[in-house]
C-alpha cells in the first residue's frame, strides 16, 4: 500500500520564518524523508518570488497573495481552495497551520472528501482561539473550523483553550512540538560558530571570553522583549562586552531599535533579523533567554534546550510545560526586568549551575520532544483518520448495495 499524499498549508513560509513555519518545515522534510509524498502550499507575498520552489526536499507551491490587506487575503483563500479542488491526485489529507483563513478555505474546498487536520498555534493574546473572537469574520471562521476532522494542540495551554472555546473534545489531540537533537557541543564548536556568524554581522562575534545571549522568535509585544532590553542595561554594567542577539522579525522591530538607542546599547544588543535555521546561532551562544508574557509551546525554546544551552525563561504555563524551575532552567516572573537581569547574572556567575541546567534540559528534549517522536505521532493520527475515512466509504458502499 502506497503512503498517503499529504498537503501541508501555512500562509507564511520561508523566507518569512517563525516557530510555526519552522515546525511545518521540519514536519514536511521528515515526512518526505520517510517516503510520504508531501506538497506544501503557502502565500506568494512578493510578485518576484518564484511560484514554485523545493525546500529541504519538499515541493512548495506559492499561491497568489496581492499586497492589499482584505483583497489579498480573499484572493489567497480562493487560490488555495482552487488548488485543492484541482489536484485531488496530490491530496489524501490536508494539514493546516493556524485556525484562520487557510483553515476555512481548506475545509470548504475538500472537507468531507478528504480529512482536514488543523493545527492551532499560539496561546493567550497571540493565539488562534482569541483571534477567532476578535478578528473580522473570526466567528464565522470558527464555526467552519469546528468541522475539522481533527485539531492538533501542540501544548497543554493550547489544548485547554481549544476545549474552553467549545471545539469537540474527541477531535482534539495533544501532539507537542518536536525538534532535532544535535550532537553534544564540542569545545571548539562555540568559537567556530561565532566566526561564521561574524561574517554575517561582526557584532555577533564578541571576544571569546565575552558572553553572548540569544533570543529567537517573533519581535512582538507579547514576547516581553522590552523587558529583556531593559534587563540588558544592568548586564552590561557588569559585563561591558556582553552581547544580546535578538533573532527574528515582527512589528516591534522599530520600537526595539529606538529602545536600544535610548539606553545606549548600540552594538551590545543586536537585531540580527531572521535565521532559516538557528543551529549555528545557538552553537555560538552562552545562554538563551525567553522573556515572553504568553506562550503556547515555543519551538525556539525547544531548540535551545536541545542545544544544551542554559536558559532563563518566564514562569508562565507554556514554559512550565517544558521546564521545571531550577532543574531545567531559571524561571522568573513575566514583566520583571530586574528579575531577568538577576537570573542572567546568576548563570554568568555560576558556570557549573549553567552547565547542569543545560544538560538536564537537553535530556528532557531528547526523551520527550524529539522531532522523530513528533513526526511519528502525526503519522499515527493521519493513518487513523484515513482508516476511519476508508471504513466510512466501505460502509456506505455496503449500504448502497444492500438497497
């Protein structure tokens, strides 16, 4: 029996990359490596982008998306629905990132003909459930997404929100994010990674003895980055050559740039832009900081754990699903720059503690949140849905023949 043909849908994709996009890319690449025919559908945000590319072995189709806000979304939805209807030979199951416009279009186009699985992203103010309540047409989209054959919750916080929002509990599946676990860092890896990064931005190559902290993710207000920049002012008071790298893009970039300038942190806090893969960035770092006010399950946090980095993170539900305080990381209250600075300073002062926390976090990811386990759990869900569909078709044929 040939493996099912899978279509992954994510409105944002490379070169626009965040945690959700990297997760879909990782899933697609691993599924393709296992022999599943995979196609990834996304939006063509720039007219000069090629309409089709191959990304890590996965064919990517970019669908029209004009720049106008309302018209662009509508055109993209129409193009997505049209592609799904016109390519039944490439589509046995559809997996959609986010419970938004893509999900509505996919269910309306092929729902009940092929299984449609929706993946909820984000929690709290930045999550899909709240978006459906606040956005234009959000409630209409919510009613349509209720028809999905399954809903994937990548964190317990998102699982709770889906249940509270009224989605059918029998169709909600907790499938946590997963990341590849690299080999343990060798002593020379840090220096080599810093040299490589210096070719991109000299500010990312401080002296070998100077600490480098990293944040990776969206530059968004809910990520608590203003708190982290404020905390870094205290850090450079003790470690003048310390660097903080903020990797990512988002609506807060200009505000952060202004804050960095006002606090006199130019060259000490670096807005590094997006990274397709953060492996080298993490290899160059001495610690990872996640100051978010709200999180679902941060892929960047999992990647930092897998890299064995010591971590300072906020004490919020999404982070507590991954980290036990003082066992895997130092946790601090959200919105507290002084506490952030104190925890970062403690890891810099106590290298043995930092190493111990980093090793424990890496072991936790390897045991519970590996990409291989995540993909296998997705495959099992997809196969159950396809078997159920086949059984339903067989039953329907049987009833028709009896009549």
